C-alpha cells in the first residue's frame, strides 16, 4: 500500500478506468505488464474528494502507450533466468488530426516454488509444494484519438491482460492429487469526448467499463476428473463528466461521477451482487503570484451504506524560484468489500466505510534536474474493519489505525552520474490494539546511481526494508532485507538498443510474507535468487 496503508486503500486506474475485484478489494496490479505502460502517476495521501471510494492511501494512475506523429513500429525480445521470456511489439502512429496505437506482449516463465521448503516434520504439506510455479501472460492495449475540430476531440482506449498462474497451498496434503492453478483476466475500455465549449469552459465526458475475473482452476493431476472452476467476476460501469471553468479569480471544477459495481460468482452464498454509487464534486483552485490554494468537497451516495462526504484543503507558497513549502489536510473513505458485506454466514451487511483524516506538510527544492523533497504525514483511520479469530472471522468496524511518518527524497546530476534516493520512516499502528499493522515496515528506501557515457547507461540500485510483522498479533517477525541490482543499457544505433540486468546481485535470501508459522507447519514465500535478464529492442526513429 501507499504510505503504510493496505493495498485495498488505493485506487488503481488504467487510462482513467477503475480495475479491481469488488469481492476482495484488491487489484492484481502485478498482472499489468510493464511493456504496455507509457507512464505511471501516483497521488499520495487521501484523494477521495477527487476519486471517490477507497482512496485512503492514494491513487495509482497507469497510462498505456498512445499514438504518436508519424509511423512508429517497434519490437523487442528478452530472455532470462527461470526460462523467462518477454516478447512485445506494436505500432504507434498518426498525425495532428488522428493518432492510433496497438501494443501486444507475451510473457512466460517456468518460475520456482512459491513456498520455500520447510523441513519441520509438522509441515506435512511440504512434499506437495516443491514443484515449480510457472506464470504466463498475454496482453493487448489499443487507442484511437481523433480531432473533430479545433474544439472537440474523441478518443477510445482498450486494455486486456490474461494471466495464468500456478501456486502452492499450505494445506496441499489434504488434497494431494490437485494441481493448484488460477487465472486472472483484467479488461477495460472507454470512450472520451473532450470539448472546449467556450473560452472559459472546458468539458470532458467519459464512459467506460472495468472487468476483473479471477478463476480458481484446481485440476486433479491424474487428468481423469477435474473440479468445477470457482469464478469471481467484477464488472464496474463508470461515467465521469468533468467541467472546468475559468473564473475572474481562479478556476472552478464541477464533477459528476457514477460507479455501478456488479459481481458474477459461482459461490451461491452471496446475499447481494450489485451496488450503485453517484457522486458530485466541486473544486476551486487559485494561483496568485507565489501562492496556490486548492479546495475540494465531494458527496457520495451509495446504495449499500450511509452517504459519505469527503474534502481536501491545500496551500503552497513559492519562497523563490527553487524553494517551496506546502501543506494539506483531507478526508477519505474505503467501501467494505462484497465479501465482508454479503458472502456467507460470516458477512456483516451493517458494515460502514472506513474513514480517514490526513494532514501533511512538504518542503521542496528544484533547480533544473536536481530535486529535493521532504514530506511529513499523519493519517488516522477510524471504523477500521477487523476480521480475525478474535471476531470469529466476522468483520466489524471496531478499531482505529494511525500512520505517521516522513519521506525524504532527491536526485542530482554530478558530472556523468545521476544519484537518486528515497527513504521513508513511519509508524503504522493499530491504535486500538497497540500493535503494528501486518506486513508494514517502520522504514524502507531505495538508492540508485546511473552513469552515462557515450552510448552507455550503467546503473546500480539498492532496495531495502526494515523488519515487519506478518500477523495482526505481532507474533511472527519478518526480517528486513537489502536487495541490490545491476543494469546496463547500450544504444547500438539510433534504432537498436540492448538492455541487461542482474537482479539480487548479492543473492540475498529474503521474503515478503509468511503463510502461517514457518517455524511449525507454515511456509515462507520465496523470492527470486540472483537472476539475469537480457533484451533487445528495435524501434525505428
């Protein structure tokens, strides 16, 4: 998650369309191939006053590759350890009136065992979890944009990712003849009309749909029989109409946002399978000399729970051409998932959204490509939903969580070197229980060095994290780690480029999570050992 929050506390948008499972609240962002992405923008801190439900930690906006002027085909192929191969290709083109793009990619890997072997005699499932857990993915994205006239533009976007995954099961010894597999398909499409209606009125109207489908496809190894698939499909229909008005002093934003969520599942225990949300937002922005002020307020009307009102106030001041200070405060909320509200006897249809209040301050310096930033933040989440053994696995709004911390980051060119780093210290606490939130570290950071010489870009990066607990009771500690990577990029000619990487160069053994107690009958999730990847990219200029 962002700033110590959970992954379910973030909104994931692909070309402006929500993707995710309304059943669990998770978005399988790992199934969105980097080869399809042109850029990623991250909004840190509460953003429900702009983006609606679930934006307690922030928003991640993913933009797929779009059209360019001219005719730009490209192709690349890469190969690495674990028999990993990535193939991608596409065409991007257009002119000042019409632009288009289609991007294809395929990825496969034989992988390694998801669980690290456990030699404890209590781990009777160990023998069934030593196989390689491979992965395959195929994806496509496409876009078309047409300028109707000087004031109106029409665009369409499409994205599809199909992931196929094998995994390990802690209780595999209960069903030793099953090959554990799943599929994860994510799809989005939308149409947008951007219009400059008058000299002071700009309008954007978007209609789209996001689909997330997770299927458990356990198969008996003998092949004689197979279990029925367990399907969990989420459909999110979305309409957004944004109007930006230039005022004599400042600007005004008026927004209508509609989100209809529906699930189609083979599980018959769900008491309800749809909900609707209509929201209205008004925002004001003023930039005057060295001052900038922003205020937003939003009202969400949801069919499943009480209405939610969120807002944000922000102010920044430019001390001079390089230094600036800023501060903001905002509120956000997270909707309870369909699993929590409607799935089976443990559901709680009376659950209310989690609510948060955040305040932060920022100091920033920028001169050309040199950047320095210091951010301090505090985020308090009330009506925190807890579902564990203490509640009989039934979810209740009973806890309060508080996350406070600071992030310092910067980048600077020194001759041929680019040095960049980011460090965060934080205290992600379940305030009610006086325990750390699971799988959140008190500190983490990155350091990177690039060396540019002629046609070469040589680099080093280190990624590290402190200790964290695997469980809400803080019984099982996950040790911290530092992983180092090396990479090189060589521009062979203007059309051809080669890349090479060595990840986990020092071959550190570390894990992100446990399944149960690894000192008894549980397992550690494995991470890749030292590995390499080499790719060649052809893109005529």
